[in-house]
C-alpha cells in the first residue's frame, strides 16, 4: 500500500537539505574565513605572523642569497633555505608565505582527490592547520609533497622523487621510503634516497659543506632542549614522573607504527601502508609541535574524501598550546584527538559515518 506524506512531512523534507546546506556554508565557509581573518590579523599586529619564517627560515635564505652559510646555527637541511631565496626579494614576505601555505593546504586535498568542498572548510578548522599557517613553517609543504608522492604511486620513480624532496625538506619524512619499500616499489625507494641525499649534499657542497660534520650534534642538542615540551607520549609520561617508561613507550609506538606500515604493504594494502608511513612521520619525530599533526590530513583525506565526523575531531587541537605542549592535559588531549582522528578514519568502516548524510555538497 502506497503511503502519502502529509504536508508537514513534505515541508520538512523540502527544508531539511536547505537548512543543512545553510549550516554547512556558515560552519565550513563563513566560520573558518572569519576565524582566519581575525586570528591572522591579531598575530600580524603582534609581529608573530609566520614567526618561524621570519626568525629561522628567511634569515637563512638571506645568507644563501649572499652566498654565505647559515650553518651551524640553522637547523634545517639546505633545500628550504635555497628554495626560499625568492622571498628575500619581495615586500612583506610573511604575507606572501602565509597566502602560499593556505593555497598549498587546499592543493594537497585536491591532489588527494577530495572534491567535497565541505572537507576543505573542515581542514582549515583543524587547530594544527591554523598553527601551521600562523607559524609559517614547512609542515604544509611537506603535506603537499607527501600527497604528490601518493598521487604518483603508479609511477615508482616519480613517487620516489616526491618522497625524496620531502625528506630533503625535513628528514622526518624518511618513513615514506619505508612505504615505498614495503609495497615493493624498489626503484621508488632507491630514488627517494638518491634524491634526498643528492639534493642535500649537492646544495651543502655549494656552501663548502659548512657545518655538515656538526649538524648531527646540533640536532641532538635541539632534541635535548625541546623534546620535553613537544606533543609526544614520551613528553606526556615525563610530565607524569615516568621518564624511562616514556622513552620505552615512544620506542614501542614507533616500532609498532612502522611494523604496521610494512605488514600492510606486504599484504598489498597500499593505502593503509601509506597512511601508517605518514603517521610514522609524526610519531617517529622526537620533536612534535601542534602543526605537525596537519600531516594527518593525508590519511583522513584518503579514507574520507567526503565530509564525515572524522573531519571535525581535529578541531579539538585548538585546545592545545601553540607554545610548547602546554599543560599535561593539553598534551593528552592533542594526542587523543590526533590519534582518534587517524583511527576513526583508517580503521573504522566508512559506512559507519553519519555526518553529512542527507545533504550533498553544493
């Protein structure tokens, strides 16, 4: 027997999608746009916009532009300083770099084949995304290079080139080579090592290898000074008075994530292997800042190319401290939110998601 919907039910169905669309526009367009305008203006007035660029990256680029070595004070591989030399020639490089980072964030999602516009708004609402834009570091470029490596996965050497460029930008991306090897992309794995090593040593050679021998010890000093104030399990347990347990827990987490990457790759689950490699780029780093978690956009985008509850979870990262890891509860909250987003995206069936159903992206 055919049932006929009453006027109230028909009216509810007519207004339902429109209300959902209005809510999506307000929450995922107006809100992030207003938030970024207000917050970025505030940090600009304080002189803290692109602070990593102005205090670390750009001074090194200025020295490179004058064919002087930024080492041993400079803590990055030479590629970043060389690549940012054009910014030494433009007025207000902080604004140019901020705009470029925001474009690269959106480009990363596009490269990962995210076509639901709501996901772009949700991505900008991640606390890690804003912190990456505000501080002006290289985490978002790393996300783009990592995304390009995935997109080029069918062409092993090209995937290796993009991965190698990521490693040459910041060494924390070395797990990408593990993903390539685990999925039997041997030529890609070799290419990543060759590209990373060739670019790094080639550019360092232009500087007369200044500071090369002291670079590892400089990184160790940086780790000793800052690892305790970063977002890691080790730092959390150190704050709880169990430093040795924290060290063991960190080692176990790194080994576990890398093992998951290798096992997934050997079993032919390319997407899962890549996702664990990206997670390893974060957890295997001895120093993890709030912006580091923006790399997790890659696995979330791969498993959830349409808006779902998973996209909202990392908004909790706004409660983390942008200056160090803050109080222990902030460290715990950030780790739970980031780890929860990864687990919900990668390990839970997509059909369990409910957010966004009933309305299609405009």
